[in-house]
C-alpha cells in the first residue's frame, strides 16, 4: 500500500511537470505569436516590450526561458502583471484560492450527503413512488443552470422574501480567519447553489450503481447468508458502488477547485479562482492566465492522485497493480 | 396405461416425517409480455437427513429457479410461486424476508455456481464468513474469526490463519469455491443447497470439490441438494435423483436405479451425452434439438417434440408413476425393453 502511494505521487509529479512544459509551450512557443506583446498587454510601448523581453529572456533558448519562467513563478514568485501594472501574480492566486476552496469544500459536503442519501433511498425503494420522485428531482437539479438558480435564489432572499431571510448577508466573501460565522453565512447560498447540480448527478449515478450491484451474484450470496436487505444495501452494495462515485468526485472536485466554479463565483460575487481567470481573460493578462491555468491543472492532477489512493483503500483489487 | 396411479401415493423412504425437506407440487411461473412462463411445474422432492439428492437437467430446465424460489430468493414482482415447501416440519413457502433470514445461511446453506462472482470483492473472505456467523450466532468477533480459520482449514485452504485476511481475488477458482463452501457450512446448516457447484471449475478441481462436499456431509451431518446438468456428478455424489425437463420432473428415484436402468427417454439422452474416457466415437452424443422456450412448452409431454420414441399418447401429459423409481412417460415396460435390445444390437 505504501509503495502504491509513493508510486502514485511520483507519477503525479511527473504529470505536473509535463503540464507546466505544455502550458509554457502554448504561451511562449506558439508560432507566429510574439509573447512579449502578449505579456505586455494591449498597446504596450516599445520600452515595455524590451523590458518584458529582458525579464523573460525571450531572446534566449527555449529551455532557459522555461527555467526562467518557472523561477519567476514558483521560486521567486515575483511574476508581475503588465496589465495591472506592478500587481504580482502569485499573491492574486493565493488570495483567490481559499475563496474557491471554501466554496467547493462546503458544496462538496452538501452534495455528497444529499447525493448519497438520495441514491440510497431511491435504490432501496425501487419500484415505489419515492424512487421516480427522487430521480425526477435529480434530473431537475442537473438541468437547472447555476447562473439562473443563483440569480433566483439571490433575488428571492434579498428582495421578495427579504423579511424572512434578513439574517442572510448579501453577496461577497468574508475569510474564515476573519469571522467563521460570517464566512459560513456568506457562503451558505453559494454552497447550496453549487451543490444542487452535483447532488442531482451523484444521486442518479449512485442509484444506477446500486441497482446494478443489487443484481450481482455477491448480493445473492449475501441474501443466502441471511443478511437483511438493509445490511446488504448499506454494506455490500454501497461499498462496491462507492468506488465509481469516488472517482467521479475526484474529477469534479479537482476541476471545480481549479476554476470550474466560475459561474457560482460570478453570480455571488466571490473573488475566487474562476473569477480571477475570467477577469484576466477579459484583460488578456497573460501571466495571470498562465498561472491560473497551471494552478487549475495541478489541482486536477492532485485530486486524481488522491482519488487513486482512495480507490486502492476502497477496492483491494487495485492494490496489487504492478 | 389409461389410469395412472396418483403421484407419490406409494413412495417410501424420504417422504417420511423425519424428512429435512419436503417439497410438494412446487410451481413457479413468471408473467411476461409474451404470456405465462412456467419455469417450474409440479416439482416434488424429499430429502432425508444426511441424504444427497441430485436435481439434474439441461440449462433452462428450471432447477435453479426451483431452489431459489424455496428460499424466497426469486425477487421478481411477476413471479408467482405455489405449492408447499416444508423444512424441518415447518412450511416455509410464503414466509416474509424477516422470517426467512434465520433459515437462510443459518439452517440452510447455499453454494453457488460461479465462485468468481459469488463473494463480495471488497471484503476479505474472513470478514465475509464472520459476518454470516455473527448474523446467526452470539459469538464474539474474535470467536467468529477463530471459527472462520477453523472452517477454512477444514475445507482444505492451506495456511488458513494467514489466508483468512485475503481478498476473494487473491484465490483461485477452486479455492474460492472452498471459501464459499466454508461459508455455507459456517452455521452447521441442516440442509446445503449446491447450485452447480462444480460447473465453473476445471475437471480435477471438480473432483476435489465433490470429494470435499461428500466428506463434509459426513462430518457436519447436513443433507445436500445438488443441482447439476452433469450425470457424472450425480453418479459421484447423489443418493437419490430427480431429472427435470422444461420445469417438470420426468424421472426420480435412487441414484443407482436411475443411472443403471433409466426409464425416461430424456434420461437416456442425458446419460448418453456423458462422454467416457477411452471410448472412441466420431462425435459426442447429443440429444437432438434444444430445450424449447418456456413459452412453447406443450400441454402434453414436454419432451415429446425432441423424443425419438414419441407416440400419439404423448399429447397428453403423463403423470409420475411407479414406486420408489418414478417416471413420467407413456412408454410401456415392454416397449422399453424392446428399445433397449435394439440399442444394444446397434452398438
């Protein structure tokens, strides 16, 4: 198990390295594009262009440029934006990351609880009215666009039924270290809004997995052992079905933390990674875009590495992989 | 031949009150879009203590469904199960899941066809055996684990103390089937139902598993119902045999009688289809045709469409007749002898 974890982490590091190379090449070695002009932003003066060229070593060989870039990004962390002159890139990322992490973590807790409970209840009541009801709720949750749901929720709580929801603060973000209570209150609506879609997906996926599992031979064996239906569902079927839910969760979590929660962040005015990427794209702020892309990719790689380890914990058959 | 004596009117032996299992007129049918499918039609079965009863027939003859329906393991809203199943003097057909749970795994153990899929892949074999023991007894976790180790050793798993923590995928097919058998025996059941326990295994492993089951029958004192399509398994294991075709019993009796002097043409076919080592023939013997779709089972004898001795009488359904060795066929004994002589001449 230990060697499995080590091997998986080493391969994750290799993947991250390749991603950094690829991102670098896309931004700096795309034929026909002058990276200096790109970094400097729109209508930059020749002096600025020269400065950019010197700073990033744009007239030097490619590997050295890559090294310089990584040096500025990770070691010295002094990569600066030329659009918002003088603003450093890394602090922007490290400032936005906790917002996104708070949003996604809270939402993940909600959607896992609701999704797993929904899937279990639906599978346990197959053939009764509860099952199609939950599945319809699931498809409805999946179909509602986040930006619409967010707007409607905001509208209802802030204007229409404001008297009921007075205790809810407006949009914005308060950091956890500043005030845990306000942090949770400010994130409450974003959490549920973001969780809705995923809860629907997870409930449907888990139900399908459970229904499949309940037709497996080992469930027949469990019945022949005299176990109760409840125990068969909760121990045998759920345990085997969780394996696919976990792998799904890893991908979703990674991409959301990496910036895919953009819509929720924009609707609720949360200054997270998605928002940062969005604004830097609008300004063509290349250094920020590059850093954000790399950050996002790293999170996805990290999440899938964690998922693989979890996978091995859940499924003994994976552990013996040569 | 016009008046058949009523079935089981004069059966002796296993039908007595000390029977572990007494099945009467068990029928299982499924309502489908194409019509009613009679998967099992009028099965009778008696199992005495420590007796091994074989149920034999081709795939699709309803033998597995019959066993699953007895244990309430046919979970299909379209299924209807009628008849009577008396286990240890108690009617168990129609009991609720809750009432059946102490019986399943506790007093009736089950062994399944495919050991590769019969165990939950994510739990160690020890865990799965302990789970069953703790479901039916008051043993503590450590005691149950101890018992699991003993059981694994008993069914011939080497180094059982270490292997008890292994996962199913770490065992070979034969070893897994031993684990399944250990699990089925873990609560000393009165009755062991084995559904094609050797079908998924290679021939040498088959022999070992059969030998093991025979030995365990003696040490644990369980009766065994063994479901198979292989007459070889019957000859090896069974004390009594019931031959099923298209959901109906066509012949039953002591193993020796059924195997040595079979009376039903279907049994002749089954026995002829067992390849023998050392006997050279151009082709493997087969019974012509296939088991018909359960939707198309005729009113009369179900085997008639494939039977080379079919007669006009066969449009009516023959009842099971005879004493201890029963059969459901319109052929008279004289006809049977004549057919036997002809076959001998031919070969």
